[in-house]
C-alpha cells in the first residue's frame, strides 16, 4: 500500500472516530466515547508500526559464526 493511501485512510478513520466520540459525549454515552478513543489510539499505533523500519533477516553481523 502506498504511503499516501495509508495516510489518507488513517486520517479519514481518525476523523470519523473523533466525530463519533464528540457526538457520544454530548449524548451521554461515555462507553461509546471510550471505545472511540481506544479506536483512535489503535489507528495511531498501527500507522506508526506500519511506518517503522524493522531490521531484516539478512543482517550480516548476526549470521556470522
């Protein structure tokens, strides 16, 4: 998936959850608001994890014995 597409999906999902969280606070549904905040945190964590470079299996220092 391209970087711009992943970023756009992240922004759209975050905005939807933020709007839903705000609406649920005004309607007195704190449980739904908490779930929306947890969803926003999950989206941010997933986006950061997807953008993080992890070491590959071809690390020459570990393969030499």
